C-alpha cells in the first residue's frame, strides 16, 4: 500500500527534512507517525499525498509511483485516501451536510447517492442532528468529526489523520481516536501523524518515530486503555451500530488505470 525506499527530501533552502527513509505500510495497519515539531513527520505526510515530491528515492502509494506521477493523476491518487486535517479545512459558507457532500460531488457522484451516503456517515460520527449547521456554529470537536465524515464519505482504503486531536479538548480527542480505531477494525488502513505520546500509549499499534528526518524506531506497542473501565471517553452510541459496517468499510474499488501510467513519463 505504501512503500518508501531510501527516500530523502531536501528543500530549496538546503534543509534536509527526511534522510534515507525506508519503510512499508500494508493494508489494514494502524500506524502512528510520531515526532516532535520539526522532526520531519509533516514532510512525510506531504510526500504521501504528493503535496511535495521527494528529492531522492522511491515512493509508491496505492499503486501510484509518486516519483513519476503526472500532475493530472494526483487527484486520482488522493481519491484513494481520506485525509483528516488538524485545522479541519471546512468551508464556512457551506453547512455540515454540504461540506461532507462536497467530496462526493467533486468526483461526480449522482445526488441521490450523495443524500443517502452523507446521512449514513454523519450518523456514524454522531452529527446526524447537525447537518444544517455552519462550521462556526460547531465546537472544535464537532468540526473535527465533520472532517472525519468527509474523509470517510467515499469509502477510501486509507485514512491519514494529521494531528487529529491537536485543536480539540482531551475528552473529544479520545472520542475521535476511538472512531479511528473502529474504522481500522473494518479493514481501513489508518495512519495518524501526532506528537501526543499519551494517545499512542492509550491506543497502541505500530509506532514509527521520526527524529531529525530519520526513522529512529519502528515497533508495535500494546494499548494501555481499557473499554471496560467505564470511562465516558470510550462511550459508544448504540444507535450508530447498525450503520458502522457499511459506512466505514473500504469500498475496495481500484482507481482508474494506474499500474502503467508511469510509462508515459519515462
């Protein structure tokens, strides 16, 4: 799914943000990318979604060769993943429904399918009663859940979350993380870029530590959190249970002819 070999990124000012990084992330993994500010984790994310191009090495994501991909194919790459941004990136002039529907309209989905799908996804993130609200009328945690719903709406095989708990309170941080764990349990690959070690210890999974642009550690850790604790942080909405299976399972659809696209760029 994600393959990096000897990848380095050097910016025009001479800063070497990543240094000879090699790693693989396979379908269905739950992965934390951990590092302090300036460690290189944001650059790592930008390479995956092709906001930046690596200076050296090889990168492939969901079958796309990111060193050779044509600019016109980058939107197709991004349709294979859902991205949850730290700053939400919601459109203020649109209500919740339209912010989520926008991701489907962008790829030409018929409106009758959009109506059904958006309502399903909003129910899964617990915002079915907020679809007519504008982003400014929501709390930070609610805005982040809208961002998550938008990332889920096209049933991507991969979710990438950039500091998804950075701008919300601790209780909502755990709620967002619990939803990401549930999404992963249905087969979706989840990659979380964060500096919050408490979340990593609580939820566990594969942890890749980036420091000084290099992978310093790559290992599995066990979760320390417990759903049996009775904590409200892990509470589930029972009325969402029927929707979860169909809404968060990846579609398995392959993007259009990508395997040989690079031949035109040799």
